[in-house]
């Protein structure tokens, strides 16, 4: 099974995707995979990758892609004409598959992606197979669900700060025009037969949508259960479960058609580099001995390049676009100011392969630091220290620990868990070389648990005591050390450091500020940067820090 990253679609608005094809170059058909929108897109990235790989093994070409303004594709979520641009993205994916000479065409869409797939099938015609996976019948229903999710979090309860008609959702903001367009999106308004065959997968834990059942109630439409969908959609993106039974159902159903494989025409040659406007270019790269996948964003004119390279690290088990796609948007903004950047996936995450014997989707993996160092050295071989490492939560830990070896120009650590606790994410015994969730640990997890349960002590007090006794190293100690060695450090640590009660500043977990160490602790900053206004302020802090380092080079 071969997987090739590519850009396709309009030259002035390139779409990013992955072309998964059988190894022998012959295929029974092509499948366009239409992902959800918003935070659901982040949580289903791995599921769609595994589905594409299984389809390729079953003899299909699978194209997974990012809609305009999402993922690594051109544009922004707040641009005009979002719903039309998303629909056009599906049409462009269909055109790419049809250009490969495939004998059969299928569309698979999940959630709002299912709505877009159904509408696209009615527009392009000639779709042989259509899979509607946990479909949302209307865009209006999608908006209501996003508003309900936002209301569950006090950090997102600030829509009065947005322009009239805008909607705040977890990690995303929908402009008033987009909300109005979504209000008109309804798959039941389509007419006629959308495909030769249709499969609808619905959640068994939700009541039937009678209007959806009526629209797709023909005897030829298959209805099955969207197995394990709750564990995929209702969990936070970094901790969701892949619905393997549903993936198998889809692959088996698509494979029921008795089609003789044909030689596949490879997609049109796509340059490694594309333009995002006149000032910004992006190119696909493979990094280090493990072939980590990454994207370098840089000024279109090499003479405008200045300052260190910004290196964005994965957040938890999510892929390289960053929280609320922040890494993509900052990379393109900074390229216009002359700063080059790299966003990439650690091994076993996103679109990078796993190392032999390594589990996928492992947060705080022992290999993460080596991956980061390899990526930096591949991107900046002449001077690996001429970088700024940027990470949120687990990415901040990787940035801090890699800085001990690279001595970079800068580190931006966003919301690392400041107190010590044994690694809660890696299964099994502690690895031989863990990252900072227990790095250089000289106290056993059992001892720590006993200490922290003492009534007159708490986690913060125990953490600080162990750090001062040099039994563990907290982020505050690591950051002070790398700043003393000459690295410009920005620590952004919200009062809500992780789900649970806020950490009081008097707990002593934050390091004192210094000439090379800036500490910012906003009261309203949620851990995952789901809320738009605090996220915008963090983006400005990062921009000021990185561009200040770049300006030094201009002098």
C-alpha cells in the first residue's frame, strides 16, 4: 500500500490530501473520504487514515483530503463562502479520482462530511457508492450541536464578545455568513437517486432521524450501525477510540461490487512546493531516518528569509495542524514576515510512520525527543540551534527536553502540566527514557502517590519539595536552566493548567521571570486553547516572541 501526499484543485487555492493506492498499481475503484468539520475533524484524522489504508489493501484508491480553509489546505475558516468552498473541495476530489481512469467512484462522508458528500453526489452525478457515516441531516442541526458543546464549557460561554451572528464552537469560530449558509444545507432537499448504492451508518445510542429515514428509505439503501461512534466523536480528540468494526463494515460493503481491477493513472504530477498567495510557499518534506512527515512554510522570496526557523510540535496525539489549526495559520502569517517554519508529526502520530515495536497514538512517547531533534537537524542542518521550538501540553515537554540538547534560540512552552506526577498516558511500566512527565525521576510512582495523599500536603507542595530535593525535575527547573544557558523562553501557563481545579500561583510551580525567561499566566486560558479570544492572545504572544528573535537578525 502506497501513500502519497499531494496538493490538488485550484492553483490559487490548493487543497491538501493523501493518495492511497494498492501496491500493484491496479484498483477496483476510487473512494473520496469526506471528513467532519470543526473539532470532530481533529478527532477523526487517524480513523480516516486507517480507513484509507484498509481500502487500499482491499484494492481501492482512497483520497483523503482537507476542505478549503481546514487542515493543510489553503484559506481560513472565517473566509467568505465556506459551505460553497467545502462543497467545491468534494467536487475537486471527485475530479481527481475520475482523472485516474478508475472504473467505479464512491463517496464516504462522516457527520457534516456526510451532508457535503450527499449534496456533492447530487451535483456531480455518476456516483456508484455513497456511504453516510453518522450523518447530520442539516447544517442547522450541526450549528446547534456545536453551540450545545460550547455551552458545556465556561471558557466558551463568551459569544457576546463575537460579532453579531457569529457562533463559538470548541476550537472553531463560525462567521455569521457561514452560519446562515449552514442553515440552508439539508441533504433531504436533494432529489432523485444519489448513487447506485447507498449505505447509512447511524448511532445505536441515538434516536432515529425520521426525516433522514424517509429520504433514504428506499429498499436498495442499506442501514447499519455506526459501531463505537460514541467513543470516537464524544471523546476528546487525543483520547478517542478508532471504530474498527465500522471501518471493516465500510470496506466490506464497498468490496461487494464485483469489479475487475484496472491499471490506475497516477494523479497529475504535483510539485513539492505550492504557493499560498504571492508571499508564501509550502513544500512537503520527509525528515530523519524514520521519514517523519512535515510541511515547511517559508517566504516566497528567499531574500526575505530571516531569523530562526520555528518548529511546531504535535499536541497530545493529534496531527501537525495544531490546536484549532493554529500552527498552520501562524506558519503562513510568519512566512509573510520573513520567518520559515516547520510543522511535522512525531513517529506514530498524524501522518508519520511508527517505529518498529512502537505503539501508535502514544502521547509522551520515549521516542518523541529523538524525533524532534532529528527533525530539527534535517530542517536546519547548518545550525540546529537556530530554531524556536513551540509546543502545547505534551509538545511543550518535548520542546523543553529537546532544548537541553539543541540549545535553541527560543522555546515557547504553552500549558505544560507544571506539577509532577507519574506518566499517566503510557501503558505498562515506565519507559527507560521517559520525557518530562517523570524525566530524571528518582522517586517511585507509589511513593509519590503516598506523599500526595497526606492530608496536609497536596500535589503542588509535593512536587515543589521533590524538585528542590532534586528527586525530580519540574518544568520550572528545566525552563530556568535552558534560559540561563541562553535560550529565549516564553512560558504561557494558564490558571486552568489541566482539567480540574486551577493551580494557585502561590503553589510555587511557575518559575520566576528573568532576562531570558518570560512568564505569562492568564486567568482565562483553557488548557487546550478551545476558546477563541484567549487563543488569539496566545497567538499574539507567540508572534511577538518569534518575530522579536527574527528582528535581531536584521540588525
